[in-house]
C-alpha cells in the first residue's frame, strides 16, 4: 500500500486564507471539524450559581485527504468572506457537522453565518448523504437566499 504525502497549512491571518483554501481538492468531500475550549477548562465564574460556558470556536480544520488546512479563528477573530464562500460551495464530511455549524454561527454572529433547520440562515443543508459509516454524514451546504 502506498501512502500519499500530506501537506498541512496553518492559517493565522486572513491574507493567507484564500490561497490555503485553493490548495484543497473540492471535487471530493472536505473533512470538517471545529475545536474550542471546553467549559471545564474555562475559569470558574465569580458567582457560584453560574455555570461555566464553552469557549468560542478557536480552530477550524478542513482536509481533502492529502492537504489539511488548519485555520486559527481565534487569531483571525472573524469568519472572512472567502471562508463563507468556500463552505457554501463544497460538500463537508464529518461527525455532528450540524452541531458544529450551529456553534460556529452562535460564536461568530457578526459574519451572519447561520445554520438551523428551524430558522433561515446563511447556510441551509440541502442534502445529507450517508456512506457506509452512518456516523459520518456528508453535507452539501448552500447559501440561503434570505
């Protein structure tokens, strides 16, 4: 068995994002995952009645199988338009993508990024394709015209 060589591209500023995204092969589903600081890792609130909350999405990972793009949203501080455009033109593969997109839209509301089955947002899932692994759905996202 021959293993493909991989390229990992780390993006920490908006100026390098579009060139990094162009390295991904969009003819295949793009692996998608988000990371954030879990509530248990957050400082305790001053009021003991308050619960700790998860931190905002800090990292986005996209991969076509040979190229991995790791985007530090914590460093960039927003969801740039080129990333919104990219996400609306590819098929995404991963676990709990809907939940990740909800978290992303909640944390970055200024980008008008939204995902909800109940309410309109910028993204609307138009199909879910299940492969041999039922835990690994593939989403096709499109911009919502509203």
